[in-house]
């Protein structure tokens, strides 16, 4: 055989790295077993990652499919705190935080691990996120005293992360909206609203000079220390609204820290609870909620309506999937009455990053007909929605 022929033969026997990587990836996706078609055996870190995935997403015990490496891939974490805590440590080692949060959520839903979250050592092992907070709040009443302090620490960590992400932009956006809503007719030069001033003086346009003579100046008012607007957050605490309750509590605390906005926070199921006096600490607000149960929007709106003293300066934000267990016509009547009195009424089907949940479309359509369109809102959009409501301009609905 010539040297050229030997080189060709050697190249043909050398595995293609790209082909090997594709086989590896497909093996990780398909989960092993005789039917995966890759014939690729996992070792080292890949095998450990596969075991962590298999514990959650595998076929279900010893009867499940087997990995090509010979070890069984089965669903289940053993149902004990040590096993689960070990698995939580594994997934935090092998996967980024965003993936860990999804896997934790799936484990709680698929494998029924909620009860184990009542153990302090378990809570210390989890990756805190909004959905975990929702689960802890739903378990609040069943939580032993030995676990409550650990649970509060987990919740506080998430709340502080959310405040850091959302507070500065919210305050800046709403302060600007409050300034713009307080128009003055003799502004200083730096406070002139040139857009409104030009529009108000178009009749004084001088074509020979190509300019407008501003007989009347319109300016932004400086935000005073007195209360300019009142905001009522009315939050449905049914189980499906868990993430919305978390975000709304954080926003409630941010709004309450602004002197020019008087903020009230009300949560409801079939009963109504006013948590306004706890707004200085959103963790206290969250532990004052009770996720689950029925829904009586009409009763909640009746309470909110009774607290309105300055309708033209009030914004009511109803956060609910609109599945009403109370009196539908009375609920709609209250919204119509508040709108007629000058209240700005905002309906959010959800305040979370997940988009619109299941919701009552008939009630959403009825509210839209009253001039209160119902839509899902992300936390990042919420400051813009509130700014529009404070200025009485169209809401930036998605």
C-alpha cells in the first residue's frame, strides 16, 4: 500500500469530532435505551447530568428505559429529604440558574415534593425564585415553626432581587408621570413642555418668520411632597395567581415608598384583607396572603370603592383571572360606577413573566366594553402601564 493510500485509510478510521458531538447531544435529548438510535455511551459529567435529568424526567422506576451505559434511567428522587437535597445540589452544579428553577418547578409538580419543602434543610438547598415563593406561600399555614424562619429568608432573598430589578425604574417612570400630570401656566424655562406649548399656540404661527409666537406657556409641575394620586392594588390570591401576588406585593412596597402616591393593597378570595399597614415590608405582605380558595371579585371591589375619597385622582388596579364566584352584574356595575366617577380602572389578568393565564373571556370582554381592557402585563411593562393610568392616557396594552 502506498503512503497516500495509508493516509486515506487512517483518515477514514479517525472519528469526526462533529459527528461525535451530535451523537452526544442526541443521546442527552433522547435519554438512552435501545430505541434512542445513537449507540453513544455517556461518561463522567455527561453521565451525572443524565442521571439528574432521568430522576425527574425518566420513564418511571425500574420498568423505565435503560441507558446504553447499562445503568437504569428512572424517574423519582426517592421521596426523602436527603435524596432530594442531593439532587438539588447536583442540578445546581450542572445547569445554569434559569434551568435549575424550571427543574425545581417541574419536580414539585411532577413528583409531589411540596411536603418536603416544609423541612429547613430542603429550603436551604433550593434555588430561590418567584415560583418557589408561590409554593411556600401556599404551604404557609401547614409550615412548622422550625421552618418558617428559613422560609422567610428564602422569600426575602427573592423579594430583594425583585426590588433591585424593578424599584429604580418604577420610581423614575412614575415620578415623571406625576410631574407631567401637574401642568402649570407660568413655568420656568427648564420646565416648559414644548410639545404642548407649540400645539396650544399654533394659531399664532407667523409664516413670514416660520415660527410660532408662544402667548401661553405650558410646563411640567414639580412634584410636591403632598399626595397627588391614590393607587389601590386589588389582588386575587387564588392559587393560579401566585406569581402575580409576589410581583404585586413588591410593586406595592415600591409605590408606598413614594410620598406623592397614597397606596393601598388589598388581597381577596371569598374574603377581603387589607394589608396596607404592612406595605413597608413586602415579605410581611406575602406571608399575610393565603393562596388558594374561591374568588369574590364583587366583594373586593365593593371594599375598594368604599375607600375612594378622590375619584378623579385615583387609580384602581384589579389583578385577577376574572373567574368570579360572586355576583357578576354587581361587579360590572361597580366598575362602571367607578369609571363614571372619574376613577382610572386597570385590569391585569396576570402580573408575571409568563403571559396571559387561563381567564374568563366573557368577563374580560365586558370590562373592555366599559373602557377597562383586561390584559396580561409583565413586571417590566407595569411602570409604563401605571404611568399611563396616572396621566389618564391610553394604556400601553400588549
